[in-house]
DNA sequence: GCCAACGTTGGC
DNA sequence: GCCAACGTTGGC
C-alpha cells in the first residue's frame, strides 16, 4: 500500500487539545485501542507526515490545527500500566499489542474549522470524517483535502 | 444525556 | 465461527 502523507487524528480537547500539544511541543499519541487506527500508526505513518488535529466531543467539533509525525511507532507503555485507563492486561512488555507515534506541534489555525464548515465544502465531500458512522480516531486524508482544510484554517 | 453506528467479547 | 450482548464513539 502506498503510504498516505496526510492524516486526521481525533482528540478530545478536554483530554488533550491543540493548546496542550503546543505547550508540550511533542506528544506520544498513546491510548489508541483500535486495531485499524493502530495499524495506520504502525504501518503507514512516516516521520514528516502531516496531521490535521481534530477536536472531537467538543463544542463545536472540528479541526484545530496541524501537527507533524516526529517519530515512528513505538510500543504504547500505557497498555502495561495497571493504573492507566488505557491498561490492557493482554499486552505484555515482551509482546506489546499497542503502538503509538510521536506527533509534534506545527501550527494552530487562526480560524478553527468546525465540522459544519467542513461539510459545506464541495472539495471535502469524500472526507472520511464527514461520513456517517465513521468513528475511526485516525484517518487518512488526501492531499487535496488537507490543503482545503489548511486554507480554511488560515483564513 | 440520548442514541445510532460500530467494534469487541464470549457463550455456544 | 456465529451472533447476541455489551461497550465505546462522538455528533446532536
């Protein structure tokens, strides 16, 4: 499979927002417990890939800024931590199940691009995040979609 | 807080 | 390996 260069990653801003990423500069994208999303991180994400940072479960939901993949996937140690809400008893240290990439802050949009605005764009008709029932927390995005969203965000 | 749409689990 | 029950996601 040809590796896509653009992604959308969802985060609940109450838990981890674009401002949190801005403050910490980089962050491991841990806590992903879905195999499809994990496989994107493990198999397809390369350093330098660009990411639309999406605020889910927010008012309003939408894209808040851009991040870049800064490290390829490593085992997600929160799966080994019994006290973590992401603890997974099936994941042993010598045989990790879950992986996470590191993302680095790139920019926060001047204009937050809400889900409604995304829906208004003809160019984004095929965007996965707009599709009914699409709940994956990590999704590939086309170059055209990425550019369209960045343009909206830059105002 | 509701609930539709999925994903996962576990009994058989 | 089927599928019902349960859990989660995430917009509304």
